[in-house]
C-alpha cells in the first residue's frame, strides 16, 4: 500500500506546487510552466528504461481495447451523468453563497486576462486531469485491484479522489467528483486504458472552467430558468447517462473488447 499513499501524496503536493507557482508568475510564464509540467510528467512515464513496461502496464497507457463507438458512449454518458447531477445539486443547494478562499480569489483574478485564462485552462483542464488520472486511476486503482475486488478498488479510489478536492469552494463538487471518479474508474477497468478517463476528465474540467464552476462563482449565479425546467433537464441528462453506462456494464469487458476485431481476423471471418 506504500504505492497508494505515495501516489495520493504526490497528487496533493504536485497540484499545490503547480498552482502556487502559476499564480505567482505572469500569465505568459504560467502558460509555459503548465506546458512544461505536462510534458515532463508524460515523459517520466514514457521514458525508455528498464522499468518502462511496468509503468505502462500499471497506468494502462495503451489504446482502449474496444471500438470507438463504445469509447464515445463511455465519455458521453459520463459527461451527461455529471451534468445532470451538477444541475440537480446546484438547483437544490442552499442559496447561501459558498465560502471562496484567497486561493480561489487569486485564480479568478488571474483569469481577468485572456492569456491568464488560457494558462489556467491548460493547467486545470490539461495538466491536472492528466496527473490525477495517472495517479488515481492508474497507480492507486490498479494497485488496489490486485488486492481486492475491482469494484471495491474503484470505489475506494474514487473516495480518495473526492477527498483530494476538499479545497473546492462548494460541497457539491465533492459529490460530483465522487460520481465522475467512479465512472472514470469503471471506464479504465473495462476498457483497460487510462486515456478514456483522461479525455473525460479534461473535457469535464474545461466545460466547468468555461461555465465558471471552477471559479466558485457559478454556484451563486441566478439564471432566469424555472426550477421545473432545471429539474426536468437534470433528470433527463442523468437518465441518459445512466442508460449509457447500463449498456456498457451489460456488455462487460469481453463484450467491449469483442467489438473491435483485428482487421485481418475480420477479413478472414468474412472470407
């Protein structure tokens, strides 16, 4: 379990240092800082040495073992599920504004310029999702899978992932982090690839950043939409997301992998 604790601590320290340096330098340097961190992290996993194959297997750095259709269903269903839960929680949450600390105020101020927003986007929707997925769904989850039932490993990893977001300005993000963590963990296990979760996480963070959720301000934004419309939309999005995931779970690992037959084998079967 030392690998699990090391991975969790690494994420917490990495995220803290990455954001701290970003907010202390001008946006142009912050943008270069984010790109350099992402490149260095990927290089560390892909570098060619004696332990390369072990790292690749542990983090599941390989193409999804399924057709592109199923991958799209997994990503789309997870995003729909997250959007549905987000709409429901924000509509039913108490109207009191969240407590936004100095860090979130600094992030909001940093985004006042276009280049600053781009630097934050690269970090929050590119680098941090990559690091979190590699560490949580890669190092942590894969390690736990070797000691317990995969479903329990996915849930425990998602709980750790949720607690890694305790600094967010609104409690609803913790619930959403848990939900998306479970979906991403299931995707990594079923598709045997980390990239499905990385893509989903990056798209989700970019969407939330664009909508203002990650700034802490969207929780208090009042839109001129009736509660009934919001709740109906939330229910529809959630049901669509659940339907997609039910189809994925019914197919299972064997069914997902069978959906992508090698070209030579397919031609031989037809011949």
